[in-house]
C-alpha cells in the first residue's frame, strides 16, 4: 500500500469521534441556551438544565458501555478468526512438509533402484 495512505483508518476514526463530540456538545449547548431563554424562573431553569445534563451524562455512559462491549466482541471475533487462520496455515504447512518428505523418500528410493 502506498505510504500516503498509512494511518488513514486512524485519522478517519479520529475525525468521526471529533465530529460526534462536537455534535453532542453543540446539542447540549443548544438545549442549555433554550432553557436559559425560556420563560421560566431562574430556579426552575437551573433545575431543568441539571436534569437534562444528568440525562445526557447517563446516555453518554450508556453509549460508552455499549461501545466497550462492541469493542470486546470485535476483539474476541478477531482473535478467534486469527486463531483459525493460524491453525489452517499450520495444517497446510504440515501437509506440505509431509508431502515433501514423502517425495524426498520416493526420490531416494527411486535413485537407489536405478
């Protein structure tokens, strides 16, 4: 792969994460501004802002837990796939070695018969 594409996946993931965080922070700021400008008393507005912030924090925690679970599942699947590939490669290497040993033995036997 050409050098210019190295790290593309990492940069792309960083950009996606940055965009998601920017969106979430913008949404939270919009909600907070809307509540501050709403026709409620200061105490009621602060309570609503605190409730909304707590709700967002809970959702963020849930999203983080889901992401962690998905990452662990992905790691387990990748590990399993890698192990299967390694086992298959070892089997194929063993068969090739056995076949080469058999060919070498047959060649030696044929050489002795000449």
